[in-house]
C-alpha cells in the first residue's frame, strides 16, 4: 500500500488512518502506544512522528510505503 504525500510529510497517526488500518485517531494512539507499529523496522511510539518520502510503516502484517 502506498500513501502519496501532498505536503512534505504526514504524521504516523494520520498515515494509519489514511491507509485504513485503524478506524480513528484514538485507535491509532492505542496501537502506537502499545508498540505495535514499526517505522523503518523500529518500534515507534510517537503518534506525531513525521513520515517522509521513503519511510515504511508496518502494522498488523501490512506495509505502508510513503512516497512523494
């Protein structure tokens, strides 16, 4: 799955919602806080983490590729 950036970056919580992997920002907050989301292979616990072109998010067996 790909997300094409409209701006310079997208925040992690927004990316999970845009990809349809969570239903709301609250859901995103919980899965991120629980350490279930990986950015570029590392656990990420900041919902506001900025994602840029080339970043890869993994959650629940799905990968999101961030593209410019």
